[in-house]
C-alpha cells in the first residue's frame, strides 16, 4: 500500500475565509498555483481555483474568499491508498484533493494534485496501459485565434471547462493561453451591465499568450508526454504535425499543424486503465 501521505504537499499555502479577493488574486499571481485551500483557523472550508478567479467581475470584486470558494469534489487523508485516490480523482473529474487529518477531523494537513500522482507513477516505473499518445489524445480541440479579445477566451474557457487554449493564426498553432496567463495579465472581467463594451475594451490574445508553445508529435510516448507536462509545469500538451521547431528549444514550435491535445487527466487515465 502506498499512502497519500507519501506524495502530498504538507502545510500548503492557504487563505482564510475572510481574505479579500484581491489578496487571493495576488497569491495566485505570486505562486502560480492552480488551487488554493480556504481555511478558518486550520479547518478546511473550501477551495478556490483559477477558474473561480476568472469568474470574478469588476462589479463583484468587493468580496472575500468565502464568496467565491467551492467545495472540493474529493477530500482525502494521509492514510488513504494512492490507487484509491486516483480512482476518486478520475471519476470526479477534479485535479486535486485536500488532505485532512481524518474523516472526523477537517484540520488541513496537505494537498495532492494530479501532477503529484503522475510524478509518483513515473518514479515507480509504472507503465500506462497504452503506450501511444495518439491513443489518448483528444482530436476535437477547443482553440482561439490570435486576434480574439480576451473576453471571448473567458467565455470559451468557462463554457468548456478547459484551462488553456491553443492559439491559432493562419490555421497554425503559434501559442497557448491559459487561465494563469489571464490572471497574471491583470485583466478583469467587466460586470454584466458592461458586457456590451467588454469586447471593445478587452486586450487581444496575442498580447498575453505564451509563444512559442511546447508541443509533441504522435510518436511521443505517454511516459515522455507525462515528463514534458511536469518539466514545463503545463496542464495540456498540443499534439502536432509538421512542426517548425525553435533551434535552441527543440520542444517548442514556432508554428505547426494542430491535430490533438493531451491533458494531465488523459495521462492519469492511461495509467489507471
């Protein structure tokens, strides 16, 4: 048995339930977290994600963490078996699990992410059921254009639930934009009453996107794809053909034909299956 306590991050950075949302945003910017636990004292109260931060409009920014937090879909303990946790995470569609003292004691002692689990699988030499990246990639990819306003990207991320979008120009992938890129840029959603002006005021994707993007090709193994996701701390890996690579950074492509995408969840599924 491999207990969760072996891979969890102990004593994670948290915010209190009464922390103002502007302070929460600064914590995300400073540390680059995907998730921050919300506590009262040391008791777990909820979770705030990057997606929660993007849903805050300029007219609703005068709130505290309690007003935007959500309840975790999975909560675990240090003694829980990692395999059991993997099944719960995959079935719930979440990317993290706060770790509490016990089922009867909600004292927060750590947090486990999908990245922690993948790192453990790689370290143990575990092999996925399917070695082909093509076998697990999603060929229907939600994208955005380089000249789209950020307001369109907010909506697309919110409607689809994806955390990052490949950026397209002249039918080629040239970059990627994520929730964290938008949070770090300081762009704030306008209120409902200002939505008619939001598109005009919004900056364009090309001003915020990361370029050139990290990519992989169909011959990349699942294990190698997992290593790339961890090395570059990214959640989604575009799968391409005909890439024009950057000479000094052979994993990055100036442009390429986008044919699919692989997420951390896809990698985890391949090992679970």
